């Protein structure tokens, strides 16, 4: 029987004493003259009335999250926060009764005791600091993918959520889509037999080979550049969307490249359908990052311990992005004449099983090959769900979320491992998940980064 490796059992984290207002402001590096600061009872029963919600990050995916969450019953938008007042204008117009802040630390200091929930839809580097601070105050957290920018952050967020007994959800909304749920069920029910290997890919190119321009541009009116940098080291603002709002995903300090952007989505049904835990090793055969930017055209191989849904003692999961794609011998397993444009979709996964192959395009219906072997096969009936409503209802005590930090944490950690492996091309890194350690000391230094002075967060 294959060896099953579950996510490491986390040691209990004793909940710290409820922070005083002064201690909290000192921790996050501010000294506001604010209204009385109230800390909620962390063990209180779930609220049964209307939830008071705060949205942090109001443009791009933040605007979509805000629209979706605000459409849920039993919830009011009480606070809005964005470092860019110009990009926040649409949200402020849509929710004029909500109190607006440009600094999330001020928002938590002044309103933390009156809020129930928040969503965090900022660039990746600020996910963990804001979520940890909010959960420490007793708020339930919906956090966009990837859950964190650093491995240490992802682990600590999971531990804090457990210790505080907070409802959590990562913003992989396709996890609740019927197509992904159907694929996971089909794999678990053994339609293609035990899975031997998986190939996942994405056409996006969140990387850059050129160094940053050597200039300092004027900071646009309405943008708090220091607040946008947050926990990262100070540096000059560069215009032309070099960082904000367009291309931060390409930059090592702020984003996580194409892998971090999309693998939390595309790996999700792989993890769910095959019950994967932490990888035991990871290897990058793509180029190394350079000039503070993620490289283009990643190729990463993850090795996982086997599960009841895989064949052999280990399973290899391959990732390709940009111009890279699965090799010809893998593509040949799919009948391309049965696919749109006679080629693989731009994003998706290919599961190679003992009895067939399952192709899962990103956010689309699966296909089984050889088609002759599955012409009478009936897919399981699996309903979809509203990912945001699931979070809101769980915060009200109705049901549970399915992408909470106990699930999303290990998924995010696996994704982030690929980013670290990219710094050491053509080197197989062995990974000890329980200890958060590699077998290479140079790689260990990338598990955690220290925050800029004045931005330290309790628990991180």
C-alpha cells in the first residue's frame, strides 16, 4: 500500500492575551489618536445578525471580491481600505456609508473591535501581515491567493487561524466551481485508475529579464507609496506600472510569478482529487530569477509521497508556464482532433492514470481519453457553490468553508516551494515540511524574510 503523508500535525499555539490598543499600535508601528480600541471575545458564539465587513484592496480582484461579498445576505460593508485613493474611488462611490482608510493598521486600530470579517485582496507581499493582525484581533479572514508570499507566513497563518478558531477561506473561487469539483470526484472514484503522474501548465508570463530602470519617478497623487511597500524594504517609486498597479507579480519582493499567481488554482483539483500533502522534493529546470524579477518560462517538478489515489510510492507533478508545455510524449496521450483548435487548452492539467487520461482545462469541463474507452462513461453529478457566500455563511455559524487555511496553507506552501527551487536551477531540493527546512542551507534562508522596521506583526 502506498505511504500516505498527511500535512504535518501542528503544535498547539497558545492564544496570546487580547492586545491592548497601545500594544497593538506599537506592534504595527503606528501611534494613532483614535477612538477607544475594543477587542472582541475570541471565543464568542458566531454572530447571527449582520456581519460588519472590511475590504482591503479595492481594485482588480479586490473589486470583484467586494462585489461578490457585498451581494451576500446578512452582511454590510463597514470599512474600505486601499493605499491608492484614486483606485479606491469606484468602491467608495458604491459604498458611501463605509468608512474609508488608506492604512489598514489605522483601520484595525480604530474599527477592529467592531468588525467581524475582512477580505484581503492586496499584492501578495501584504496578505500575511494584514491577515495575521486581523485574526489576532478576532476577525474572520478571506484572503486572496496565494495565501502568503513566504513559506513561514503561510504556516503561521494556519497556526494563528487554528489558535484563534477563526473562519478562513482562500480566494481560489474555482475550488467551488462544479467543473473542478467534478474532476476531483472523478479522480477519487477511480475513473482513470490510480494516477501515475500529473502535468499542469499556464500560458501566462509574469516574469521579466530586464533590470529595473535606474530612476525615481514622482509618486502619483493619492498613492501612499510607503504603505504600498509595507513590510518590504524602501525603494524609489517607478512609474509606467512597473510596480503599481500592473506588474508587481513579476517582482520577487512583491509577487510570486506565474507559478504563484496561477498554480493555487490549477494545482487545487490535483491536491483535492489525489489527497496530496507536502512535497518531499522539488526541482526547477527553468532559468533563475534575475534583477529582482521572476524568470520567464518556468519548469518545475514536484515529488509527493503516494496516496490511495496514486500508483507507486511517489507521484511526480510537473509545472510549465509561458512558452513551456508538456512534452510531446505526454501530449500524444490526448486525441487533439477532439479538442478546440486541435491543441491543448492554454491552462490546465493532464492526469495520467493506469486506465486512461483525464484532461482538465482551467475552468472548463474535463475530458477522458482514449475516448473510445469512455464513450459510455457518466460523469458524477456534482453541484457548484458560491465561494464567497460559503465564507459569509460559515462566519455566521452555518456550515464550513472548503478552502480554509488548513487546506489552503499546504497548497500554498507547495506552490511557494517552486519559487524557491527556481533560485537553484537543476538542483533537487529535499523538503522537510514539519521542520520547514531544506537539505540546502542556502534555500533555508528563503523560507522566511524579516519585515521592515516598524512593520513587525505579532505571530509572524
